[in-house]
C-alpha cells in the first residue's frame, strides 16, 4: 500500500517532471520558444493543480466523489492551458 507521503511525492513529482521536460525541450528543440514568464505560468498552473488534487485525495469523501472532483480540476487546467496556448475563447489572457 502506498503511504500518504508517497502519494504526495508522486503528485508533486509529475509537474516537476513536466516543467523540466519543457525546459530541456526549450534548450534543444528548434521552434520551442518559451520565455521565463511562460515557465512561471506553467509552473503555477501545474503545481496549483497538483496542490488541489492532493487536497481532494486527502479528504474523507468517497472515492467516486474524489474522482469527479479531480477530473473537474484537470478539466479546468486543460481549458486554461488551451486558452493560453491558442485562445479558443478569445479572452484577453490569450493575447488576442
């Protein structure tokens, strides 16, 4: 059985891995041009999502409730990420 501390470590290791992959891709892949503000925004979004999912997992609710809330959090992350990337909603955040 995985302990609570191990779950927390796994939950926060995934955003760290994604940010480091993006960093090395930015160094070595032509056409990948993230600025430092892009990395800060990505880190805030990914680690914020990990924080809220960790809160949900540590709650005393049913597994079905935890799954629905976690899915909702990931859906919000995806919508914000897509909006910042391509501006599907045309908000000022997308720079359009």
